[in-house]
C-alpha cells in the first residue's frame, strides 16, 4: 500500500549555530589533525631535510589514511617544491605540504548544480551504516534553505528501520516521505517521481538499499533502480551520490570503485569526519578515483553537512 507521509510539524525557522562552520570543521577534523600535526610539527621544527625526513613524513601520511598513491604524490610534490624554491625554513615546508594537498584535493571541489530539471532526481547509495539515510535528511534541510521543495522516497525496502528513520527526518523537515510496503525499491521510487511531478516538487531524494557491494545481487538491484528512474523521468537520475563513512579509511576506496563501476557515481558525500583519524582518505580518493565530493559531514546537527571546499578542508587539517 502506497502512503504519503507528511508531518504536521513546522520546520525550524532557523538552525542553531553555536559556532561557525570553520570552527566546527576544525573541531570535526581534530583526530585527523592530531595524527598529522603532532609528528609533522616535530618534523618541521628544524633539522636536515634528508631521506630520513621524507620516510618519517611518509609514515605520518599513511597513518592518516592518505593512501600509498596520494602519499607518494605528496612526497614527490614536496621534494619538487623544496628543490625549486630552495626551501629550508620549517614554516615554508609545512606550507608547501599544505599547498600540495590543496592542489590534489581542488579537483574534487565541484558544487552540485540543480538547474535544468524539475523534478531533479538524486539517487542516494552507500553501504549500511555509512550514514546514508541521515545524509538524506540533512540534504533535505539544506535544499529547503535554498528555497527548494523536496520529496523523499523510502527506497530501502529491505530494512523497515530505514523507512521509519526516513519518516522521522520527514517530520523534522516537514517534507513528504513516500513509502510502500510489500513492493520493491524501484516501484517506490517510480511512484515518488510521479508524485513529485504531479505536485511540482523541485527535488526527489531517493534512498536505496545498502548491503555490502561485494554482494552482486545488490549491485544488480541498484542498476535496476537506475533504469526504472530513467523510465519515470527521462535523463534521471540527474545525480547518483555515494555516501561514505570516513571511519572505513581505505575500505572507502573499494566502495567507490564498486559503486562507480556499477552505477557511474557522479558525486560523493563523506560523513562522520568528526569521529575519525582517517580523514586523509579524501586524498586517496582524489588520487585513485577523483569523483567530486559534493558534501562533507562533521556532526549530528542538521547543518553539519556542507559543500566540500578544498581550501577550508586543508586549513582545518593543519591549523
């Protein structure tokens, strides 16, 4: 039975912001920053720039889950800057590493554009536990703040808890959640798109199942959903987002490859940066599969999900 779930509660007129985004990002990345800065400050405090220096720096970067390829890139880049600019000052060396990391991450900075389609259909994917459903709720609030109307499709029909969680987010954001018991995910999302078109809704956020990507039947199910979405709305989904838990470190790379190979992922969301010392994984992504990082999350509040800005991220890691 198809149901249109909508809360009678009003959405918050404004979000409490006890501190600015820059401060929250810095606080959220504290564990990763500690990995980088404690040894790095010692490395860059003086002394000879030799192979021992670069080997120790390599260990530091790998400890923050920067990954082998990205670590090698950063070390080569630093060597080049040291030679080219004849660097020997501690502050200059640290700035050179920051500049190299920012250069690596900047191509991932690509804000999501919602123009050209109505409804704009966003297919959300990710393994269980990555924070996908919570991310959908936060994105709904983010888009509402931009003056967009939003509809949520409870397409994770494998888990009743997922439908209930999405309905809670619907209450908090005062948006419609379309659910359907006893039917598959594709059918729910198809109906949601039809409803969005009839109501003149701007954005459809479609939740999907999140079993492990090693389970081939899941990937086939997701491909089926994508095909059905295209039938419901030609050209859709207009964005296919993969939600990643930063705590998974290098395993996130395997997830990116699996989902991208199956679905041609167009954007990433990196969540739970506030609870991990593995925030360097974003550099590994940049080097191995540079898909745009649309948003990053550093907390549980509604506005703790923001567009990724490379310069802000790097500053928060080193300051």
